[in-house]
C-alpha cells in the first residue's frame, strides 16, 4: 500500500467542504463501490496494520480496477470517520445519485416483472434505513422509496449497515410521498400498508401483484396522508409479549412473504 496517512487526516475537512464527496466505510460497503462503480472512488485508505485475507482481497480488487490505495494508521482513519467500526477501510466517493419521482415511475413501466417496492415513511435512524436496504436487496426489491424530509439519508452509517446493498438497490427520495403513492396507483401498483391494528394478517393477504409495501416509523407508524393512500392494511401476527418489531425485521417478514407469494426464484 502507498503511504497516505497524512492525506486521511485532512480528508474529512475536504468532504465536509465538498458536497460532491461522501465517505464510505466498512469492508462490505467499500468493496461494493469498488466492484460496482470504481469510477466513483476518489480516494481509498486501508489500515496499514491490518493484513488479513479480506483486506488483501479488497486491496487487490481496488488496484485491479485502477483505484489508488493509500495506507493509513488506525488513528488517522478514526479522525476521518470518528469512532465507528470502519474495519480498516474508508473511501471518499462521488455520491450515488438518488432516484427522483420520474426515475421511479419510469422504472415501474420498464421492469419486466410486476413492481416490487419498499416504502419507508418516517424512518429517521440511518441504522434502520441501512438494515432495510440490506433486507430489500435480499428480497429482490426493485427500489426503496423514502420521503425527502423526515427520513434518514443514505449516509456513511446507512451504507455501512447495508453491507453493500446501498450500491445495488436504488433509493428514490421523493418530495411528496402521498403524491408519489397516487402516481404509483395510477400505474397499477397496489399500495399496502403495515399496521398492528389491521384486521387482515400479512399471511392472508394477496400480495402477488404489483406492490408497494409501506412501513412507518417505530412508535408513530405511517402518517395520516400515507395511510389514506393505502389500498389495504395488513398486520404481522404477534403471539409473544412484545407489541412491535424493529422496522427492518418487520420489513424482512413482509417482503419475504410477498416474495414467497410472487414465486420469485431464489
């Protein structure tokens, strides 16, 4: 690895000053950018003290696609991203552009199979957003839809938790979620909301259709305007003492039930 510890120390200020640069950290997240979009990688630092197999593989993969690798001390990486589990890998990248409403609606009309969307209304914790992205990728979701306001952003934390899924699942950040849901319905997409008080259970509902599955924030649930756009509501049957599931766990249960009904090969 080439020397680059000093560069890592000063890079954080450059990222803050330049909205065209975003930090990504964690072996999975960094490797995903290197593998899928190496042209977006502006700088890459790997911990000089770590020489295990996964680090060597990332180093070799980056060099193979022309990404310059710089060595950095763990303390320098900590100054760059803070006290987080960066796993010895940090990259400054050009941000992945989020989809607009128009991109989302064009995708619905372009995909060869019925739309399969996850809509997150009011999920403000980036850890939960990242976990939902990872689940959405595993379930074969076409895109995740979030409101531009009152939502976590696809930042370094979300990308780390997503473990590479943030590079494979498009995220549509929409200005007016209720209006977007109306537009999806006009294109034949059924909007199905999750609610613990719904009469119909997830497992009795027909999800084998063009689908936008909506989950609200923990505690508050969906907003009123979002709920009003739902064609119907479903609940996950709960038999224990807890009243609700973490939003990413609920997303996993609901998405894989929809996948099962749609008979998507795995």
